[in-house]
C-alpha cells in the first residue's frame, strides 16, 4: 500500500512539474491548449523559444520543420491556411517581470478561392500563466474571445 501511495504522489508531482516548466528539445518547446468545457479538440503548438516561429515534428526524418513548409501530399483543399507567429515581450523591465512573454499566433483561413471570404483567428498565449486567449470574429462581425488553459508537452511527442 505504501508503494502505491508513493507511486501516485510521484506521478502527480511529475505531472505538476511538466505543466509549470517548459519541456525543451533544443530550441523547440510545445504547448497543448484546450477549452475548459472539452467540446473542441486541443490545439498543439510547437515553436522556437528564441523567435516564436511555428514548427512540426516529422517522425520520418526525426527533425523539426517549419509549419509553413508542411506539404499535404495527394490532397486538395478548397480552403487554404496561413500562419504567422512571434514572441512578444514588454520593453519595460517591470512589466516584463510581471507579465512575461507572449506567443502570438495569427491564423488566416481563406475559403473558396475568394480573398475577401476569410476567417482570422488570433491566439495569444501567456507563457508564464499558460493561459491562451483566442480572439476571432463571428459571422455578424462581433469580436469574440475564448479563454483556454495550456500545459507544456514534449515537442517530439506532440
């Protein structure tokens, strides 16, 4: 019974540590963010901790590759997605110490070969508090904000 309790406490402490401390693989880190109500599947982001650029891990070559170079072979999509990402920090030392760094990801999705028909979603992840705000515009033109919580994950296992 003592061994079981020890293993349970050990497993919980490992889980707690991985949420609060980034797991790095070279310059790459990864986050998994999901809605609190669990309706939507989690979003996973692998990024370079030095510049905020997005990557994916290619299992065949065992390398990280820029997300913009990902090629979907043999598939045709009527819509196309664009990504841009960057790290933002405050220029003031006090604000930087309080708020830390943010990973800002802008996702633009164009529909049906019409540049005016697009959906823009902005993901703002506070890397200290691990809270993501997803900001987008609904069909009526209103800006909506959804708050999600994130955890650090292993970039190679995401």
